[in-house]
């Protein structure tokens, strides 16, 4: 049995790969990865050719359906992508790599189809059904669209008849566009994220809805290491968002100039044919301008929202913590998971605040079982609703608000 620095691995941390009803455990090294920024979880297992009690060589082929577990906790439900063998006079190792079912959504092209008068999650159900992927949600439907449930409340299956965050008047896939790209694009209209639920489904969520971790990360306590990175590479003194208003040429439009944060006294000039908004990062003292053209129709207020969102999320992502803890579980027995909030206390890097776990690698090597996590400010993954395309009457899409995030979601992410 493999060991970590604390001794033999507890059975609840024993990693298994199940293929064709057979359970394999003779691994030598492991990496399981989950991230808010990648739709499909991945795994890589280094296993001996024979495992205790097995009399024949393993027959694990690429394309086989599989399940990866840590103890009884399902981590990956998907398919084997790669099976490779390496050998030496003293060693014979098989490496198995694979992904969640949602990996097919990343690779495969969307059908050439148009959807009229359907909600976002109805389109998601339609796209995922041929792959046997269920669609689930951690969101509730409010008067103005989606709103967050309380963090950690769980998920619910999405029905085809669900009202969702409002019907989209007309949406079509672009030639060669992947399903993931299409879902991501439509998700921005609703202000939602898509991640794998680890059991073969697609989960619609928002940042922080995984709940709160039991343990606090403390240097000198459970932290093996912590790396702090502060980067100004994607920060700008001025971020200007420009958009063309919809309607006749006589429609009111203008340019909005704002300070580094939204102010009620922002000035609006009614002259130019384009609408725009300017903001920036207070961290940048030298001249560094950036201009962004809004993807769709935008008035001055919408441009201001987008400019503030750009400045805020870029500022939040400029600070990153990379941490390592011994073991894959917290003191209450639960696994460390992405999209959860954790308290970090580390005077060395002047940290004592809640951070969002965005990436996790569960690894086993000579150092034993280790969890490597990437942490950001919760605001780093706030999702701004993209500007909805107008319907035939010239109005915006039903349920499409102009605020960057609803107040309910901001409360839910803390």
C-alpha cells in the first residue's frame, strides 16, 4: 500500500479506476485535476501491469467508459482517452489518462441549428442529450433572470420545460463552433458558469456556490507551502468600452467618462454616434490605456457596467495564491473542492481573507498525497451578462438585465 508523510493511506483516500465493472487500484502515481476554467475534469494514473489478485494483464482500452473515485467519492465519470505502456528491465508501467463526459462538449462541433424562444438551459439540455450528459443547476429563476441559491444548497436537474433566466429570441450555432464554446457564449448572456459535476453531468453555477470550506489555511499549520503572485501584466490605467446603440440614427447615444470606480457624478456627453465608458485600475499609476469594443448593442450605462467589470475582475485576478496541503481531505473528512470559499491566514504574504478555490490537483508521488490549489479573490470569476441582442421590436432579450451581477449573487459569493 502506498504511503504519505503521515503513514499508510486511509481506505477513504484509496484511488480506484473502474472500467467495465472491474475495479483497479494498483497505481503508483496519480493526478486528478478540476478547475472552474476548464469544463472537463481530467485524470492521469500510473499503474502496475498487474494488481494484487489479478492473474492476467489489464485490458484497459482508449474509449472505454470509466469512473475514478477517491474512497467512495466520485471524482471523474467519463472516458479513457489514452492508454500507454512503458517498460524497462526492472519496471513495467501503464499510464491511463481520461476526462469527464463533458470533455466531448469541448471537442465536438455543435449541430447546425437555430433555437427560437427557448431558455438557455433548454438549449443546453438539447445540446447535451445526444452525449448522455444531464444538465443540472445551482441557480434559481427570479423575476429578472437567474439568481444564486444559498452557497452549498446543492443542485437540481434541469427540465426541458424550465423557464430559466428568460427566453432567448433567436440563437444559432456558428459553423465549426464547439458545443462548449456555444454554451459558454450563451451562458454569458445569462451571467452563469458551466463546470462538470463529476458524475457525468453539466452544472450551471456561479462563483462561490460550492459553499465554504471547514478548514482554514494557515502557514505553519496545514499549509505545506504558499506562493504569492501579484501581476500587473493585465491591468490598465484606463479601460474604455465602446458600443453602438441600436435603433434609428436619431437615437440618443453618447460617451460616458468614469473614474476608477463607479461614481454617480459621471458625466455623459450626448453627441457622438457611439456609446462608451472609461474606467481603470487604481494600482496602475502610469499611462496604460485599453479599448474594448462591446460584442453587441450597448448604451452608455451598459458600457459603464462592462468597463467596471473589466477593471474589477482584472484587479481580482492580478493576485494569485498557489498553496499545497498534505492530504486530499479536510478535518471533517470532506474533500477539498473547486468553487468553494476558504479562509487564508498567512502574515508572511499579508493575507487574512476569504479566497475562492479555482483549481485543484490531487496528486500522489514520492511526497505522498498532496492537494495543490490555486486561489483567487471571489470577484475574479464574477460573470457579467453580455449584451443581449435585441428582438424584432428592438427591445432587449427578456430577462436580460444590465447589472454586472445581481445583489443576490454578490451575497451568495461571500
